[in-house]
C-alpha cells in the first residue's frame, strides 16, 4: 500500500506544472503530505475489515493493535523515504518536498 501511495506522490510531483517564471512548491508538498496521511489510514481500514473474520476476541485485539503499530510505522517510513528521495534529487521536482 505504501509503495502505491509513494508512487502516486512521485507521479503527482512530476505532473504538477511549473507556473510561468516560478516554481510551484506548495502543491507538491501538499500532495506529498496528503498521501503520507492517507497511507496509514487506508492500510488500517483494510486491516480492520480483514479482522472481522477473526472470531477470538483476544486474537482480534492483538491483530488490531499490531495493525495500528504498522500504520504508524508506514507513516514514519513514508516520511523517511520522502526525505531521502528529496535530498538525493534536490534540483528536481521531488527535491521540493522538504
């Protein structure tokens, strides 16, 4: 899931046109943060609906707890990868993320 949203963030960054005589950083940053926020939310929602088949309450609680932890980690990992990509290509459209 994270890979899909990260690739969407990269695609939006490259598809956002530069205005005449300028460099539109705000739209690229906004879309990066929108996708960064959507990644853990969508991942947790998918895991929540998958947990409906678990009959044992203790197992379901553990599954949802670990799904929440995984969602938080995907958010952090999304940002770390974004920083690495942004710093690795500072003169490209991706360099405007951070």
